[in-house]
C-alpha cells in the first residue's frame, strides 16, 4: 500500500480569519434565535413593559365619536368628552371582519404614533363567545385563526411601538358555567401564538375580585397553557369592582401564577357600588384615568371597556356594545 500523505496544518495566519468567521456565524445564529423567540411570545430584555404613566391611544373609530352627529346637549358633551379619553379599542368580527381587521390595526398604529401613545386593543371574537349571553357571537373554528393571523400580521408591522393586547375577556372565568375549558385552552393557546409580536404585551382573562376565587381562577388559567407565554391577566374588564379590591385580588392571583403581572380596568368603577350587578347597573361613574395606578404586580390601570357602551339589553340598555348616550351622561356626571 502506498503510504498515506501527511496532513499539513494551515499556517496560523489562516486559522485566525477562520476563527473570526466561526464566531460571526455563531453570533448571527444567536441573534436569529432571539429574534424568533421574540416573535413567538418571549419578550426582548430591552422591551419596556406597560407601567404607571402609560397613555393609550384615543381611537378615532370610537363609538362615542361616531354618535356625535346625532346628539345634542348633555349627551353630546358626554360623548365628546369620552371620545377624547385614552381607551382600548375592541376588535370584534362584527365590526372588524376578516379582510378589514388588519387595516383597522394599521390605522390604530398610525394614530398611536401620531399621538405618541401606546396601542391598546381588546381581541374579542372567539367561537362561542360569552356562551350565548348578551355578547354572544364570535367566529367559527375555521375562521377564528384566519382573523387572528390578520391581526397578528398587522401588529408585526410596528416592532418598535408598545402594544397591549387584552385577549378575550370573560373567556376563562365563564368556562366553568359553559363547560368548555378544554376548548378555551386550545383556542387561547393558539391565539397567543398568532398574536405574539415584538414589544406586544398580552393579558388573558383574569375575571375580577367578586367572581371566582383566586385558587379556581389560577387553576383555570393554568389549564390554558399560556402561563409564561403572556405578560399576565386583566381583571375587572367591563365590571365595577373597586380598584383596591382588584389590586388585592391581582396580588393573590399572581402569587399562584408564578408572578404573572396584571392590568386593572378602571373605566367604570368610580362608584364601585354595583352590588354584584354586572349588566348596566345604575348610578355608576368613570374611574381613575388609565396609567395613574400600579404596583409590583399591577403594571397599570387602563380604561379597557369604553364607557358609554352598553353591557346588554338590561336595565334599559340597548344591545351589548352599542353606544348609549343616557349612560354616557350618567357615567361622566362628575368627570366633565
């Protein structure tokens, strides 16, 4: 057999560039991996979470603003004032269907930039929404992912803008009554995957202090499989519980969810006297402006439910989500 040729090592001056190239490739791989993690719901260390001082956009698409041309006197004054307040925008398939939802989000992003504010949206369209109650509706199992994908792609267009997503209020707290926690777990987990984007902070349904106990609520949230994939939970959405009760409840719930953070809706809890009635209780008032309260657990308070929009056809109100001028006057009687 012919003797094997000896392998010659390249000179040192060749090894150095090779090593540099290897390090650069490793850095690129790491950056790409981190980028993928950010888009899948893990937040970049440099992204700033919402906190006290957060001011969200006052949407030009608000129902209070849309009603102005048909109103006079106190009703017009109340609607005008409400239309100017920083408030979350509710994305629903009835108002923002497939093919239009993405454009709405793009418009809201533009408004947030113009106003120098944070974008806050409520995603409210899952199948079997509200279990057939006043806010029943939502999309089919086939259409819901398409709708979410459209919203998620629009959120992706603004990686530098702070964005808050309140995901499907009541969906988890209602699950025991509806008997569909397994469906909710599947739907919400998929929704989180679709909506996760850079600098986007997602909060799932956390009920409120006068509904389910913290032990039961924490167990339900854990069953969805989203703990660790979202910022935390939102409490008191569309309800009237006092801020002090909600902060205490949020702390108790967070302790059972690995330190998850919270938002508290203070849009209509200025009286905090509903006595447990949730559907258009009389003599309520708007609460503390958004971005004025917070602690180690509650990132901040926000106006999540737009004041003046009905809870449903009860106590003289119109259909859920319809702007109700009489309620707007009552809610703002001390604020305007």
